[in-house]
C-alpha cells in the first residue's frame, strides 16, 4: 500500500465530526458572546438570531436529517410553545376581542378617538409577541443540531458546555479584578460581576450549572481520568467563589444545590474507583473535598469578598421592589385570566397597572417570577403547557435517578432543568438565549438520548 493511500484513509476533521456538531459549536460561540441578555432591544439578540437562522439554512442544505428518537417530548414542548405564540398573533374580529377580559380600556380608547374597533390579536402588545416568537429560533436551532449529532459526538456535549461555563467564569474573574468591561451586545451593569450575562443572577445560575457539569464531565472517561477529577474539583471551587463574588443571593442556594447534584452524579463512579479499598477511604475523600469548599468559602467571607453573603444580610431596593410589586402582578393575572395578556408584554402593561406607591425612576421589566409571568402572559394555555412540561420533567427525573440503568446525562439534564426552574421563581433566566440553549441540551439529555451511561444496559426508550 502506498503512503498516499494510507494517509488518505486517515480520518480528518471533516469526516470525523458531523456538520451538526460544527454548527452547534458556532451557535454556542455566538450565544456566549451576545446571548446573555433578555431585552428585545439588546444588540446581541440580532447577532444570535441571525446566526441561528443562517446555521439552520446551512443544516437544511448540507447536513443529514436529524433523528428525533427519544427526544420527542422536547420537540413537542417547543412546538407547542411556538404554536401558542402564533395563536396569540391571529387577528380576532371586534365581537370576539371585546369580550376578552382586560380589554375594556383599549376599547374605550378607540371609541374616544372616533375610530371603529379594528381586528386585533389576542396579544395586547403584538410587537412583544412577535419578539417572543423570534426568540424561539435559538432553541429550535439548538434542538436541530443536537438531534443531528452522531452517537459518539454526544459524549462531547458535557465538556463543550462546561468549557463555555468556564470561559464565562474567566470573564467574571476579570470583572472581579476591577476591570470595567462593557459588552456592547448586552445591557449589563458595568462594575458588576456578571460574566457574559446582563444579570448577575443569571450568571450565578450558569456557574451553578457548571457545578453539576464538572463532575459529570470528570466521570465521563471510563478509565483513568484522575486529571479530570482534579480539574473538575478546581473548577467547582472557582465557580462557588465567583458566585459569592457576584452578589447573587439566589446564586448561593443554587450553587449549593449544584454541588449536591454534582456529588450525587460522581458518587457511583467514586465508589467503583475505591472498590477494594478500606471503608474509611470514601468518607475521608468526601470530607477532604467538603473541607476544601468550606474553607474556601470561609476565606472569601473573611476577606470581605463574598458580596452575595453581604447582600443576603441586608434588604435592598431591588428585593423590596419585587415583594411590593407581587400584589400588583397577582391582580394583573386575575384581570386577564383565563386567556392572558400576550407573551412578552409585561413591561408596558405593568406601567398601566402600576400604583403610584411603586413609581420610581427605573422601570420594572419583569415579574421576577417567570412562573407567574407565564400565567399572566399566556393564561390557561400557558399554565397547561408549563404544568405538562413540569410533569414530564418529574416523571423523567424519577426514572433517571431511581433506575440503576439510567444514564448519567439523563440525571445531569434533570438537575440542570431543576436549577433553572428554581431560579425562575425569583427571576427570568430562561429568557436569555444562552440559557435557552442550555435548557434544550439538558432536555434532550433528560429524554434519554445521552451517551454517558451509569450501566451497560440500554435505556427503556432505546431498542435492543
């Protein structure tokens, strides 16, 4: 055999990896750079949505057809979300629109101006609903690319996502050093430790997700991999310390929960590794790891670098406003129930309902509880979709954590989605493109298409 023919048979980057993997990586780079904001007028939205659209066109022309497989629930949930937005944008005749709850002030406005009642969509702020529909292009593109991956490529996803969390952490460290960085693509507050996000709470959630990803990535290698364990432990320590420095109070609880989930993922592999060792070895290893984390946190507090802890001990205007606005948000839900006010229109509608006691120079952009805001925006259909998604998560999570044959990535996806759901009780992280991508990947993992296995047995959703 000639040297040329032998070289030609060697795998190259082009034939080793699929086009879907390359497109997914480019999309992740785009959302890492400009996908950390939720505001519709953030310049990064133009970047990430344009990149997602172009990449989907490339995939449609040149890539293989994605296989849905076990990820069908994720596809259905995302399709129903898109359908819900489109239904809210359908024009309704005046006779139907006028009987919808909460529309009386707008009817009076048309009458006072001498205009006939026009056909209007259910969404009171149609532009906001259009923006909500456009935002779904990022998770749709992510789902297409993930479902198009080869079986061997799926094992690269935990490490790939962890790399972007670590890169965001490094940027946060630069901000923590006092560098006044300003990303023109997002509307972050200069001087805050928020990484690639506009909101430090969203950044802290991203780091908490990293606390789960790092152990899962460390146990991915079936043999050896001690350097992975050491690196993962170091990353988790840095994630926790930066959560403390970010000033996010919710991030404290999310980071602790992320460490617990990460330990739960790693314990089975750790027990197998220490099999044959004396019984006292495992408790000592766990105690040393816990001691490192506790001592690091204690040093951060003692050095007055734990901004999150300091803010936890005080009540500021931000948290006070969330509590004071809650009765108004509840009243708005009742006003527009059961059809909702329209997705994405919270800001202008809250200004209309805002009492004089809450007026201030800045505006209240969201309800800071996405569960309630979905109930306000989408009414009964949104609540039904939200509950159905939560029920699917619960059922799939029980199967993943209770079954000895469950994959590690299914448990990883369950933990990540739980962190996002809990964070959404006091904020709106799922509205950022970076978190949308993360949630789609986690959803596919939970559906059972992951490749990091806790057992050699196939999943229930897989065929022999």
